[in-house]
C-alpha cells in the first residue's frame, strides 16, 4: 500500500507548519494528494498581459501587467503618504495603492516599464477599479535575486495561476507544488488499462506533471483531458454501483386497480393534463409496476403541475393497497400541500367519513406542532391503514410513526433533506418503498447525471394553460433612489386594482444578537454596502406601514413565528384580507396565492439565482400578469448585478441554472446535495463537459455490469475508497 501513502502524507511534513495551516484553513488542502489535485485556474504566457478590462469585482485576482506610471501623493497636511501606481495593457488600466510604511519598497521597484505579477482583491474607489496593497513579484531582470530567480523559473514557460486566497498568493502555492511534485510518480491510476489505452490517455503521473508545469499549450490540453476523464469516470462508477445495488433490492409492484380511486379522481378533474404531465405520469406508473424500487427525480418549473403528477402516483399506490407519504421541508408547505390535495380530491379525501366517497381514502397531516389529540388520531390512521395518504414534515420520520404498508415516498424540494432523514423514512416500509423526488430548481441534464446520477430523471417543461407571464426589472436603489419610490407606487397600483403583493427580505430582524452585530458593523456615511446588515422583514414592514404603503394592510411572515400565527397570516393573505405580505424566503417554495401579482425583493443580490427564480414563481399564478422587482445597492459593474440582470432577462429556469453554474462553478446549486462530490470536482465543469460525463457514464455502467464488486480492478477500488469516505458515501445515499 506504499503507493497511496505518499499522497496521504500531511502537507506540514513537507511545507512547514505556517503554510500548511493556511492551506488547510483557507483552501481545504491537507495532504500531498490534495495539493497535487489543486490545479491551476489558468496560465499566463510570459509577455502576454491579462485583459485588465475584464477583472471581476470583489474577487481575489492575479494579473501579469506592466507599470505605466507611479506617483507619491501626500495627504493629511503631509503627515500621510500614498503611492499610486497605474498598470496598463491594451484593454484598460488598473490602479494600485500603497499606504504608509508600505510605500518605500514598491516605490523603488515598480518603475514605469517594468513587468510583474500582482495579486489582490479588486475593489472600486471613486468609480475606478483598484487593488489596495497588492502583493507582487517582479518578472523582469533586475538586481534583486528573487526577480532573477522568478525569470529563470518562468522564462519561456506558461505561468500557472492557482486558485489563491488573501493569505497565500498564487506564486507561493506554485512553490509549494514544486515541493510535492516528485510524489506525482506514485499516483494510483484508477482507469482500467483497456479503457486508458483504448482512448489514448496520457498516464496519470505525466498528466499531473503537465498540468502543473506545462511546457506548451498542448501539454495543458493533454493533462486536462485525462484529469477530467478520471473525475467523471470515478464518480460515475460510484453512481453506477449504487444504481446496480438498488436494482438488487426487492419492492412490491403497485398497479392501480381499474375503476378505483385514480379513475374516480381523473373523472372529476375540471381540465385535461398537459402532454408533459401525461408522459411523466406514464414513466412513473411503469416504474411503480416493477419489483424493485423506483428512484425517480421529477423536475419541473414552478407551477408546471408537479403536485398533480405526484398526487396521481400516490392515488395509484393507494389503489394497489399501499400507503403514500409526502415529505415537505417546512410546516407552511406541508399545510399548504395538505390543503391543496384535499381540495383537489374533494369527497375522495374523506374515505370512511360521512359524505365521503366509498372509493375514497383518508388524507392526514402530520407536523411537529400539532396538538396531542390530532396527532394521536393521525398516528392511529397510519398504523391501521385507514389513511392512504399522509403529508408531513420530518415529524413523519420519528420512531413513533408506523405505517400499515408504506408503498411510495414523495420528497418535495429534495435538496432540503438530509440523507439520514430519507433513509429513516425508507426503513418504515416492510420492503423498500418506491421513491419520487421532486424539485422546482431546474437542473441541467449534465448536473442531473452527475449529482443525481442514481435517479432516473423526468422533466415537466410545459406550463399549464392559464399561467401569466412575469415581467422582471432590476431597481438600482443606490444610483437611482427614485426608482425605488416608483417600485412602491407600482405595489400600491396593483393593490388598488384588487391584487396583492409580496415583499421579500433576507433577514428577520428580531434577533438581539443580530442587531448588535449589525450596529457594530455600521461605519458612517461612506459605509460599504457589503458591511451593512441585510434588510430585515420587521424593519421594512414598519417603514412601509408608516411611509410608502401607509393605509394598506401590511403583515409579516417568517420562520420564527408560532405555526398557528403563520397559518393565520397565510390564510388571511390567501383570502385577500392582507394586501402586502413582508416575508423571508419561507414563501420560496409552494405558496400559492393566484391573486398575488407583484413581488419586491429587497437586497436581491444577497440571494442565489435559482432562489430568485423560485421566489419570482410565486407571482403571476393567476390570470393577471406578474411583476417582480429586484432591488439592489450593488455596484453596476459587480458580478452581483450581472446575476440580477440575468434573472431579469429570462424566465427559463434551465437557462438560469446554467448561468448560476457558470458563475459559481458547481458550488452550491443544489444546497448541500452534492457537498461530498463538490470536493472531488476540480477539473470537471458539469456544464461544459457534457460529452465527457455522458461517455464516462456509459463506460462506468459497462464496467460495473461486468464486475459489480470491481474485484479485478484493485486500483479503481482504492481510488473509489478515497473518494467515498464517510460523508461522500452519504451524499450518494441521498439519491
């Protein structure tokens, strides 16, 4: 096993404690293997300047550029000194500033015409981009030993620029990589030899050398092709093994009985299902009819009718003598699903009750805040089988909850559920129940293949007839305060036309601690918008009642309210007694009030793209068109503003999730759903590498079918074991 051990060597043995500590804390790199898999983000060519025009705001960057001019300025009556250096390339200019004692060295070294690498965080001062106190390394010949060494090291070569942090610049990471590079020879190659030779891949040790110290651009291409393939393949093998294991599990086939509950329900529907709903329903019914558990991901835009598809699947299972459970992430949502499902089913939801249908069943709600008597009755209905359908929060998972015969679990908004929770619910069945996972976060196909690779995917991409278009606009509150006043006028106009509105804020604002922190952060009039605490529901509601929306009924809704209070507010809002609801993202999922036509999102730049898209889906649910206003103080050139403009420009959730991914890489698109894998995707970008992922999936399926235990592929087993340490193993269980 020596071959793995040099990769497992802790970095502090080779690099010294201080550097190793920064790498562990800020870059999550702990071993030699971690550092060898910390690939350069890009490469600079000697003599080629970065386009200064394209620098992203608020990010830590490394640029190679030339000094255009440098000057010392005095301020504070000559007591303070500031060095301003201007860098130029063909595309634009960038200012560097150094203060106080930090002025002397750069003043001597950064002379016009010299070339250097600079690293720092891009900020804006007086509407100009700048780097304050950047670290730098000279790249042209000079007396300084370090510069000569730099020239020798980089002469004629591609300069690797590493993902860095404030505490550790790219070139110090490059030096650390030099120290561990000899270990690359010991890399364990996960690819079966036939696959490696068949596809003509560079051997792994060589690929690692080439990616860190390429001589030519062809080296980089070679290395990347190989390393991407490894990531995709190892991950797809893990998923293929999980799918294989699932096909070995037994399950009870559930087929709806003719003239049963499902037919009775379909007969009373006032509309026909969309083509998409019919197609997806067929996929689900085919799965339910098999003897091993269905694992299906149902994704569809907000309002595409997922609940209807899920309900028909639940009715089919009840028809076949089983029970169905629907798991929702919040009480508000569980209550709402319960309400809308019992409304849709009418007398069919009152099985065994007076006036109920003889073909009906009981639909019960189970949440943590229910009274004891109601809860006891619900538990009884489940264990006797009286209730065919139960809707609840994670209260469903508690030990006390017993089912008569659990046949189907529907999980709403999958990425909010931990793996233990889903397993616990699965274990309630006499045999593993079928599983249907729903999400309104559109997931591009490649991501679905990577992140939910052990689920079959169904997509609902048509909106049901009668949904209205939503107009979205960015409101730049800082640059154009009158736009914000106009936004409140628009809300008032909607209410005067008989409609209602949401105002969404990132924070509740009732937390004394939170308040104290916020006050401590405030720093006078020139305060940086990042430093101001996010706007809060309680404060904004007060301001609106007193000011812009005086005279209207303005209520608040947030997660810390008592469940009865929440329910009361939601009921009054649904009934039209409340004009404006000021809320946190508790309304993000599933809240359905067709009369609400306008939404104002405060500090919109503090929400993710898919979250904004979800929130926006709450308006325009009726026949009147929707309006969504994204209020932000972010600077016009910032990535945050670019994100908001993207959301305003399209209503296509799949397009937005692509943008989201491109901007954040694979980051946090699905909450923590793929946290385990995130750390293993270094080179692969799930958006651009669709072909690699699809090909790797095919190869992986073939390998696992031929050798499910990988007995003949010990190297692949070793690498899988490293990938699937405890938490990643759990990530895969989430499927």
